C-alpha cells in the first residue's frame, strides 16, 4: 500500500529543488535514480485533492479515476506521515526533506486555483512581483489546507521575505483573503487605471505600495495587543493613505478569526456605530479552520 502510494503520488521532476520531497543519500544512487524516474512517470497521471476521506488512513487512492484524496484533518496525519517517511527511507535509501510532504500536496492540489490567478497577473506584473505572488499564493493555500502551526508559518513567511523583501511576508494573508481572485480588489484596481502605455508600470507601483502598507485591510490576530482605541486610530491612518491613492477603494476591511479577534472586531463595530460610520459585517466561511469575521467600513462616512 505505501509503495503504491508513493509511486502514484510524487512527480519530483516537477518540483523546484527546494521543494523536492526526496533527499538522495550517498549510497545506492543508481537505485535512487530508478525510483525517482518511476515516481515521475506514474505520479503525473494522478490528480491530488484536499478533502475528507472515510477510511482509516488520512488519504484515499482511487485507481479508476486516478485521484489521490488527502484529508489533513485526520487525527493520525502526523503519525502516518512519519510512517511514510520511514518506509521510504528503508526501501529506497532516500529520506524526506522536512515539511515538504504537506507543501507538495498543497501545491499539487491548488495548482488550478493558482494558475487562474497567475494567468491574470503574470502579464501585468514585473517578473519579480509575479514570482513572489505565485509563491505567496501557494503558501496561503498550504496554510489554509494544513492548519500550519504558528512557528512554521512564521518561518515560511520569513523565507519569502528574505527572498523578495520584507513586504512579501504580507502577501499570503492577502491571497487567503481573496484580494487577487476574480472580482477581487487588485483586479478591480487594474481596471480603474487608464488604458495607456504606462498602465502596467503604474499598476506595478500601486501593487508595491498596497502590498507594503496594506491600507485597505487590518488583520486582527489572536494575542494581539490592539484594543478598540488603537484599532480606531489605525483605521484613520489607513483611510488617510487610501485618500492619496490614484484609485478608489471605498471600503476598509477589518478581519479576524477565532474568539478574541472576533470580540475585538465586535467592540470596534459598536464604537463605529456610535460615531455613525457606515459599515457591514459578514462571515467568510473557511473550508479548513475557523470562519473569519470581516467588517467592511465605508471610509467616506468616518468622522
């Protein structure tokens, strides 16, 4: 079962070197090469889905439909991953690189979603911006799909920042919130720019500004020291930034997941109600993880 799982699942030739789940050892290199080629040939034929499964394992293989379904919510996921790693180490004399297993699954499962986003943005962003957005989008899907702990999320955001600049650490959250998807904010803003010879360059400048400062959104995290007064000050500062942009952004979002962030957003809503600010709240229902409370504030109505 485990050998069949590996043979059908992995196509290591598709991966960048730093995401390759296989680590070759010094011994038995010829056997390693043969196994890698087998995985590449068979793995490309299978589709990977992130979904619930009904069996005892955290994954199901449908050989008829050529689909591998992976359930990251199963309680035995970590133990199963360790077992798969150990099996591969013993059978093929190769080990897994740490954390590459879930990330690889997420990349394969989210490929269609990311391709749709990049089909729009790749032609209008600079090569560096485009590469950064694609990597950040894959990370956002990984964080959402596998409920990554805070330590690993912080580390992976840091590596993204090391590669593309500190502002890149902000981008996975923007991706997860849907700002780059169809009907999302960034596509709307590109449509607002005049269709001139400098349209793409103008958008690239705007992209850098919005990614760095995020004036259109405030994320309220668990454990954050932001109280109602500080959140209100941040809203005023962000609204002033929005007024200086060459495009119109009518609503500023305050977003949070979990009990404490939602309580802070509710308290903030009460304050803004007293001030007469126009606003609306909705729940962004997540497939994995807690739902997100989103407060949309009409900045023109702020005192």
